[in-house]
């Protein structure tokens, strides 16, 4: 059974970089798209961006200048870096998988991790 | 303000059917058949229920079905069961540079 697990600091200071890792178990990281999604408190879900198994990326225009998503196939992990964070970046961050033939839906998700931006 | 519009809450009694709507525009829901639905119990990983508007994900009960008319997609649950109580989110591909958008979520209460 495929499982995704987010990990990283739960508290980040304003202007610093938010860094999260998603570890994939029970399956290969190849032949899929790997996505980060977030949910600010009391709000809906927001697509952040994805990385393909070949390393291609696509980011939300609203975050593109601050975000990097990368893949580490040797560890079966992918990561999110979000620079220059503010309180508006406080959210539950989810990692998710899309099939290679269709990156328009997510067949597996992590349970999410809350990241608070505060000094 | 979410890109897709869902009712904040719906409720129904066990055994009854309910429908959750998801309204977008002609740039997303209305034009593309890439609407998906997710069930989310607090503290757990969201679960894919429906993809490509009407296709049930693996292991999903036949009680769950998806449809679309114009700019509005719908998720119908026939024969509500207590374990269906959760939040439900819709998502759609969009031709805008945002690529993928979600609804604000609907909390389903089984009375």
C-alpha cells in the first residue's frame, strides 16, 4: 500500500525558508507526478506545484517566485522549499501523487503537516 | 475565496441521498472533464473518490457518483452511512496558468 508522509519544522520565522519533505513508501517514485498542496486555516485547498519523475516542474503563478519542488529518487522523497515566508503561508501542507498519464487528480495523499509562520 | 464554489455544509439522514455541488466557469469545470472529488476526515489523508467527472476511484463504494452539467459538477452519495460524515472537496483543471483549482470544501453531517 502506497503511503506518503510529510516531515519538517512546524514553526518557521517570517522571512525564512519553509522546507518540507515527503517520503514515499510502498511504491516507486518513478512514473508519477508529485505535488504539494496547502490549506490555510479556515480556507480551501491551494495547489502549490508539482515535479515529475523526470524532474519537470510546474508552479502556481502566485508562488512561482518563491517556490522550488525537487525530487530525490535515491531516497524515494520529494521536497518543497518556500522562501521569504510570511504569516499568510501558515497552513497545513499536503503532499500527493498523480498518475503519469494524468496529473489532474491525486490518487494518494499524505495526512498533512501544519506549518506556522511566526516569530 | 476559493476558485470553485461549494456549499459550506450539507446534511442528511442515514439511507437518504445527498448531492454536493461544485460551480466553476467555462475555463475549468465547464470545458474540461477533469473534475475530481476528495473525502477528508480530520487528521487523515484525503481520499480520492471520483476523477474525470464520473469515474470512481479504486475501492470506492458504488454509492458515490459524479456528474457535470454546464459549469457545475456534482457529487451524489446515495444511501448515506455514518462513515460518510467528512469534508468533501472538488478540484478541476483550469486553462489559466493556475493549472489546478479547488473548491472551499463541504462539510457533510450524517444526522
